[in-house]
C-alpha cells in the first residue's frame, strides 16, 4: 500500500499531519479497489480524450 | 408559473415581463430568509432587462419562449458585472468581466436573470450546506438538504421563485437536487452545453444543464443553452409506443429505500401502459466506473484549484479533505483512470443496440436532514455523500445524457426522483419519454406547501 502520510509530508504546501491522518483510510480503501481495475486495462488502450470518444 | 405558461401569458398580453420579474423578486424576498436559495439578487438589472423585453415584444421582436421570463444562474456561472462566488471564500469578491457562454446564450434567448443561486462550496459536494454562505434548504421540508451541488437552483425552482435555473453536474449535481427537490434536471451529453465561463471542478466530468419544474420547460431551456440546439420540444400526448426501455437487473435496484424502489417501479409500469416495451438489461460494473470517476475528479479538482491550495483556512473542512486526497493521487493513476474510462464507455455503449433508454432510481433515498452525515438505507447505515452519488457518478464518466424527474412522493411528502439515461446526443428521446410520463403520472409542476 502507498505510504500516504510520507507523501503528504513531502508536498509543498504541505498537508498537516492531522489532516493527512484523515485521508489515509479513504485513500487506502480507494487504492484497494483501484489497483485490480488498473491491472485489468488492456495493453495499448489509449487515453479518453473528449467528446469524440463518447460512442 | 412554468416557462411555457409565462410565454403564453406574455404573448396573450395577460402579463408583462416587468410583472413576471416583480412577482419573482417578491417571492424571492419572502422565501429566501427560509430557503437561502439565492446568494445574490439582481433586482435593478432584472427590472431594466424586463422593461427592454417588454419594449421588444411590443415592437414585434420576439427572441422565443424564454423572452421576458425570469431565470437564475447557479453562482459559478460567470455573469458580467455580477459577483460570481462559486460558493467559496476564495471567489467571494470575484466580479467577471464577461458572461459564460451559457449565460450569453440565455441572454440572447431573452431570459431575464433575477439572481445567482447558492451551492455547495466550489460545487464540490452534495449537501449545499455551505460554510461561507449558510445552508440552502429544501422547500419540501426546510430541515432537509436540497441536495447539491446545485442546491440553490433546485430549491428556487421547486419553490417557484423562478421558472428555470442553470445547474452544473460533475457527479450528480443537477440530478441529486432535482431528486431531492422534485424538479426536472437535464444533464446533457458532455459538452453539448458549453462549459466555457463556468468555474470548473472536474474539466472532463463537468456538464451544464437546465433545472425546471416540467420536462417540456427543460426542453425549451436546453434548446436555448445547447451549442447545437435541436429545437425539440415534446408534443402534447407524446407517443412512446414501441420505445424500448431498459430495466437494469443488476446494481441500480440493489440498495434502495423501499418507497424509492416502489415509485420507480410504478414509473416503469406507467411507461409500459403507455405502450413502451420493457427490456431487462444487465449494466457493466458501475462500481468500477464510479472508482474511475472518483480518481479523475479528485485530481482534476486539485488541478483547477492549484493556485489556492496554500489557503487552507479558506476552504470548508469537507472540501479541504477532498483536495488533500486529490493531491496524493499520482499522475500514472490519473492517466490509467482515463484509459480505463475509454474501455468502460465502449462497454456501456453496447447497451444502446438493445434499448432506447434506461430507467433507474435517481438517488437511493429521499432528501436527508441538514447536518446528517450518514443515512439509513434499508438495514444498512451509509455515508450520505457516497450514497447520494452512487447512482449518478458513473454517468458523468460515460458522458451520456440523463434526465432526472419526479416519479412520486414518500408518505411523509418528500419527492422521489427517476433517472432516465440515453445514448449520446439523444436528449430528444429522454425528453419525449419524460414528457409522456410526466403527463401520465400527473406530478409535473407540483409545488411544496407554503411556496
């Protein structure tokens, strides 16, 4: 899992520790569902680039 | 008065634009202390414009059905010379020197702006309980939220303070207040209404659309707002015989308040009785699309608000924590979310070969109380924000049109919303079936007691 607090402390302007603490559980939960989806992206898939991509 | 009623009365010379505007301003003055629907009221400029609208009509110059009709703009639509706050402390003194494209288009259509409506701070939330401008209230029960982020527009239209107001929708912000306030809200296909001059939240998710009390009014307003208007307004007795309505067999009916489920099922049966064909469909993984939507929005919001991130004390607590989340998501994750989005759009679009539209509930529950952060849905307790956006957010990722409209009321008198999804650029299909249903259900234009 990503060390969100370490990342937060490296930002400029920084995120205070108490506020970083609040986002850790939310981002952990998001990461847990996101990583398998990310791994499922077919190779060679291009970025969505705008309304012309809406079928 | 609806747009179409006002338009007819103006042309029959039963009323003038000045009288319509005076009536609207009088109602706002009486109701705003209770609803807090407006941040700014543009009394003087509205009266000036109304006089000009009357003079034009007298000379035979007619800009169309919105000519001389009082409307309002969500307070993130830039209006030349009129403060545009986005409901934030950061923009609290911002006076644009030009109109947003959509404001200019509505001006050209002859509409008369009477004010700017309240919203969730920076449009980044669904309660419209704003730390800088106070809580907007729902006219059906002023202890409840109107939804958001276009809560002021929903509240103002529901209370008949104006016939129409603009809204923006990044993850449900037109449709959630429409559901909670019993109004009609059209989130068009992505970029069918220009976003230029509307303070952005998530550039690839933001949609601009009308909020009205009837489906036909939404069609009139959409025609005036759209980049490529179709000029389409559903006829009386709109014919939906043979129309194929998709009814999801997965996801959308899984976790709902029982009264919401019942009202949506009644709408489905009503459409079937009007001759539509109900087709069972299975939708792709909506939770996965919602995850993509969350990642994209978290990052795009940070990108938009980048210059202000050092002013932590100027943001409300809920917005600040979302911005903090967005700052920690990597560029690779954002790009991959946009790649997966392309796959998801392609997958979802296959449904349009089997159906013309899809019926879903709008929000899983009626309007929560102000200050509630959790809500009971059946036997589970859920987060208000995540619950209210659960059936909404994916539609912004897909960029397809969606019509929110009332389909019933709870026993305690709160509105229940139906969402009708359509293929890209098929707003006409949604408006046709919406108008037929509105006529059959007899709910269009119903007003809360005391307003």
